[in-house]
C-alpha cells in the first residue's frame, strides 16, 4: 500500500517538476517539447500493448479485456466533455490579456487534475498485478506529467500569478494522482476480480490520452521530433521488457 502511494506520488510530483523547470528556465523549445511528448506517447502505447492488455486478459478473459478498454476510452471522453463544460469562466468578460492567460492556466490545471485520477488508479491496479507493471506505469505517467506541468505553468506565469501561488496550485494538482491510486487500491481490495477489468480500463484511458492529447500536441510542435521521441519511447520499453524477462 505504501509503495503504491509512493510511486503514484512521484508520478504526480513530476507535474511540479515541469512547473519548476518553466519558472527557472522558461518554456522549452518546440523541438524539445515535441520530443518529450512523443517519448511519453511511445512509452505509454508500449505499456498498453505489451503489459496492460495482456495482463488484463490473463486475469480475466477476452470479453472483459475488450469491455474494460472501451470503458477506459469512454471514461476519458466523458472527462474531456466535462472539462469543456465545467467552468463558466470561459464565458467571463475578460478584456485584458493577463486575464485570458490566467483563465487558460486554470482550465489546463482542471483538465490535468481530472485526467490524473484514472492515471493514479492505473498505477495501483498495475502494481497489484505485478510490482514491475506498477513501476512502469508510474514512470510513463510521470514522464507525461512533466510537459503537462509546463503547459499549466506557462499561461499562469504570463497571466501575472506569483511563483509561490503557481507552485501551491501545481502541488494540489499533483496530489490527485496518489488520490487516484488510493481509490484504485480500495477497488481492488473490494474484489480481486476487478483487476482484469481495471487493467484494461487503464489501458483504454492511457490510449485516449495518447490519441487525443499527447500525439496531436507533439506532432503540432514538430512532426519529425515527435516521431523520433515516440520511436525512442517504444525502443526503451521493449528493451526494458526483454531485460526484465
């Protein structure tokens, strides 16, 4: 239990690392950002294909694995819809550019927090299946949380928010990942049969994040560096899989 929360806390605090990098050095260049996002996408996709879905099938059956994968995609789709409707601050009459950037930063922070909950669940469920899987999922989520922390911090800084206020806000967002891990631990404790379904659900959720967020944003920054980052991520995870087996 403590190990699960520790791994999820480290993954969540990667968002804070991204925040501190922006506060210290400014927003990274397009090529570096594209490579980082591509790397995270490659790692997460490989985890889904060679770990999450096969483990889900091993713990349950083909139907449960497919059902969980579809539900994971649908859950993140609902969260995306919720983000777009949630704050009516989008309709606020903000006439200055600082207000615009602040609004953008808050919206990104809300979106990241909502996405971090199922990611925390994924870490807990993966760890329950095998410790190695939990560590790999935490690593993948942590890597993709770094650019998310950057994406939240940059507009808040441009909007005039103080450094300490930004750090406190990002810390609060980071805590959602271990909260999700605790929730995942409770679900698995209720019934061990949840593991197969939740592993597939985590795979579906991570696939949605890759498809709707990581890859489009990476490609938008620089297509070639995005592809190179994805290749590096896939290669690293395949190599790690061979070493661990």
